C-alpha cells in the first residue's frame, strides 16, 4: 500500500494541544491539558471511563470547541481556521470508531470505498483498486469479503474493515476510539499488530484512546494517562511501568 507522505514544510508535530480546557456546565471535562504527537508516532491516551479521552478526539476533529486553549492539527489552529482549512485537515485524517460504525445496508466494498465515493472524483476502477489494497493491508481477502454485509462478519473482521475504511484515502493521521473494546485477547492482539504495522509501513501518526493498558504498552511510542480531566503522566510505556506515582501504580494494578 502506498505510504502516507509528509506535507512539504511540515516537519514538526502533526497534532498539538495547548492548555485545553473544556467544561459541560459545571463539570470540568478537560482541565488545561497539553501534549503533542510527532509525525510517525503512536500516542495512546489512557484513563478510566468519563475522564475525557474520547473528547480529545472530538476536539481534534473540530466536533467540539474548547473553552480555552488551542488545538493545532497539521499546522492549522483548528479554532481560527476557516471551513476550507478544517475540511482539508479532516481529509488528511482517518477515524476508527469504537463500534466500527459500518453501514449495515452497504456491502464491505461500499463501506470501505465510502470516503472515496463521497469526497473524490476517482473512477470506479481506481476506487476498486484502493479498496482492495486497503482490505489486503488489514489481512482480509477482498475476493471473499467485499460483497458481504457487516452482519456477516465477526467482531474482529468488522474492526479490520473499519481500519481499511480509515486508511483507504491514505491519511497522515489516524484516530482510534477504543479499538479493542469488546474483543477477545487473540483478536485484540491482531488489532494491536495492525496499528503497529500502520506506523511501520505507512508511517502514519496515530492517537489511540483506550482503557486497555496491555494493548497501549504493545502499540504506543508514548502514553498519556488522564485522571479527572488532567494529564498526570506522559512518557514511554517503559517509563510508565517504572513510575512510582501512586495513581499510575493503582491504574496499572
């Protein structure tokens, strides 16, 4: 599969959050958090339920706006960017949703090809080539699966189709929301291996929201741990495992 290529003149972080604060009424969701994701890096965001992990992805996609602070994506300040710049940034990202979010009434071919049908002027032949390339990359036999409906696939196969759809337009950034939730350990390992493969072979930058510590340690270059809307740790998996911070130790245990 063709590699995602860096944009000219953009050698710095592909995503940066600066002192981002977000509240829903009196509830503080994110409390002045900040981190950056380097090109070709996999950053895992760990934490329990309701600590603001998935909200970070919404901010990056500009589906939420912070009360204060800044979110930069591929050189654009998302809060001040125009509609065209936001659309362009989104076109350079791929999203893998927690429940895969496949269209039940569409074939696997049409599900994976959906971003290309909607947002490009590629011919059917070109789209077919891209779809088959993406399905092959996630280790699915397109001859066997492309005519099937999502209901005919296992949970792990649906997740791989969702990843194929996310990469079919060759993005520079991938966002994953709980990619291994509800999967058995063997299938979880398969998805983890795919995320590592995406980094090594396509050189994409990934932000993976998860509560699965083992999975995070397998796939991440760095891990950010959230507690009550604040980042209390950020570092490599080895640094996290060696941390003597009380909450980090409690979370790991």
